[in-house]
């Protein structure tokens, strides 16, 4: 029995039922992690605040402007953290939904692509906390003089951190996006190579938008973005290897 025959035995309703089951399992995973994360939300908040602490004055701390702000901060960081922690389960559910329509060699390479994507996203977080945040805070700390008192607002800081976590995750997903596009024949490797010069120029605009107005930092981030692009092209050749 061929793959096409097997797929034809499943009705549209069967696919919808399976999709609903996959979605329910993903929601349960997020909900379970949310309960755990909310229980430890204070520790998570402390961890998120760590990059800023060395740049605060002695005795300075994050402040809240309104009474409900603390609840909404803990709710937000718990929800985002639970989605991140549940993402392997969500990705697995997506893979299992797509798997029946794939050939064995396609399943193998898709597993590799998904693993690369998840690890790339996590690498973006690590890079952000270890490199980008220190650049940001050290640069803007220069403009906090003795007659200023730095009292960052907690909600604004958390929104800032979450926003740049998303930026970093997306940037480090560049190899994943390229490999996925090549795998599904959306864009060819040759087309990505032709767009290399355009992307190099675009990388400097991206770097200027997400880094402090420091030329050295912008050059470093631009080089990183270009490297991620080239890495995506390199990994894309895995598809050709699996076809042989």
C-alpha cells in the first residue's frame, strides 16, 4: 500500500479529529507548565532581572506603579515561560500530525530541521542574556549621572525583556527558516544565494534597530546575522544528502 493510498483512507473528518487531539494535548502541556511556572514566578522574575541588577545603583530596585502590576507581571512571565517549556511537546504534536503524509527520508530530515530550530531559538536567548543585554545596559548606564536616581519600572522592563527575547529567538531561527523553505521546495538554495547581497545590507538595518547606537556593537550583530544566514545555506544541503 502506498503512502497516497494510506492517506486517502483517512477522511477530512478524521484529520480534524486528530488535529483537535493534538491541539488539546498542546494546551494541556502549556497549562501544566503554566501552573508550575506561576508557582515559581518569583524566582523566574528574579532570573529575568539579573542582567539589569549590576547596572542599578546601590539600594535601587525595580518599582511598580500600580497595585495589580505584580499579578500581571507574574502572569505574563509564567505564560511565556510555559509556552517555551512546552514548545518541544507542541513541536512533537505538529510533527506527529504531519508524519503520516511524509516519506521516511522526509521524516528523518524534518526531525533534524525541528531540532535545529528549537536549539537555535534557545541559543538566541542565551546570546541575548550573555551579550546583547550587557551591551544595552552598559551603554545607557553612561548617561545616568550622579544627580539621577535610576528606578526602572518592572512592567516596562519585563516587556522590554520579552520583546527582545522574541527578536533574538527569531534571528537565531534564520537557519531553521532557510532549511524549512528549501525542504518544502518553497525557495531554492540558489535563490537564497542570489539574495545574499540583499540580506547582507538588510542585516545592518536589523542590527541598527536592535542594538544601542554603538557602531562596534552593530557590526558584531550584523556579522552574526550574516553568519546565521550562511549557516542556514550550509545546513540546507542536508536535503540533497538525504535524497542521494
